[in-house]
C-alpha cells in the first residue's frame, strides 16, 4: 500500500509540469522554463525533457562570473528515470555558481545539442564565442561542440583523463609527472615535462596525447576565460549537493533544487556584504593574487 502511494505521487507530479512551469515564469519574469514532450504508441503525451534557467542566475552570471562553465550529469534515483544535467560556473570569489539545469533522458548527441542550444541562448553566446566549457567527455558532447559550437573553447576534466590513462600507466611517479604536464603554464615547460614522462615510459605519451593538450593542459589555455582550472570539481560538487533531491518525485526534486539555490545565493550575498577587500575582488581571489605576487 505504501509503495502504491509513492508510485501515485510520482505519476501525479509528472502531470503537473505545465502548471509548475507557469508558476515559475509568473513569479520569475524573464526566466527560461522549457518543456519537451512526445506522443507514445497509444498517442498519449509523455514527458521528455525540462530545462530551467532562472533570470536571477542568468543575470548574476553575466554580471559577476567568468565566461567559464562546467557541465555534468547524474542519474536520477528510485522510480524517476533519466538524468539531471547541470551547468555550474565560478563566481568572482572562485566559488560555485549554479546557472541552469535540466531533467532529460540518457545523454547522447541530440540531447546535448538541445541543452547547449538552450544554454547558449540564455548566456548570450549563441555560437559559443568567448566562452569556455569544461566537461567530462560525456557521450555525444564532443561531436556536438565540434559541429554546432566550433568557437566554444572546450576543456576536458584532467581527473577523468588521468583515471582512464592510469588504467594502463600506473605508479606514483607516473601520476606526479602527468600532473606536471597538466599544470605546466607555458608550452616550452609542457614540452619539457612531456619529455620527462616519455623518458619514464616511451609509449605513455602516445596514449596521453590521444586527447590534444589544448583540452587539458594550462600551457594551452587562453586568457579569455579568466580561469585556469583543469578539473570539473564544482559541477561534481553540485551533483553531491543535490544527492537527496534526486530521490524525490520530479516536481519535489525541482523545488528542492530551487530552494537550495536560493539559500546558497542568500549566503553568498550576506557573506559578500562583509568583505573587507576591494569590492571588485573577493577574498579568495584577493588571497590568490597576493600569493602569486610574492
């Protein structure tokens, strides 16, 4: 009986998508809430995807964040099927700034085209120019970027590259040298570190360079993004942050995420009002700048 009641709540919440979307748009003028449906073999309307980007987050990103975003996805739990994919940026204090999220089917090329098209329109970078995106090489994402957003700078999470490379090339020294290549800050240094790695095991560099270093080494990053991160940790952190919400019926899950984002924005606003550093530079960035000038 309890299981039947739970199943009923999941089904009922799927039926309220349109009303929920209308309420979001009514209370958050200028936001983007997009729902995609299809008809099954019995001609019934079936939920397919939902994309949400609140106007306050979009405005906050444009006015106070770097032109850098990280995208990632994770499976929903319990009865709800599919995934939630998220777009997370870094604010002026180098901290997590959620921008948009979507409930979708399993990832693939067509899905990523749909999500990135929505996202780029919201961010004002329709073709990706001037924007850097960090990813974990999700299924279908790379060909979508190459085909539809050729001006988008695409970074790939070095932790994920190492996890795959490490399956064949093990050992602490190999690990240290891999990260020396990743963290090189100019091309000549990268070449030197790569030669050291090649000297440790000659064919290890062939596997590593299967993914061009433009995607994962600091030596090849441009200054456009104002960000030198080599991993997708903040998107991973957001997924961990919503781990409980992923078990809920779909509207309850979206509401839980919305409330958590409201809370974190309130915390950020309260904290920033107490900053003692230059108003244009957050404490984290101020500390980093001081450390690099010593």
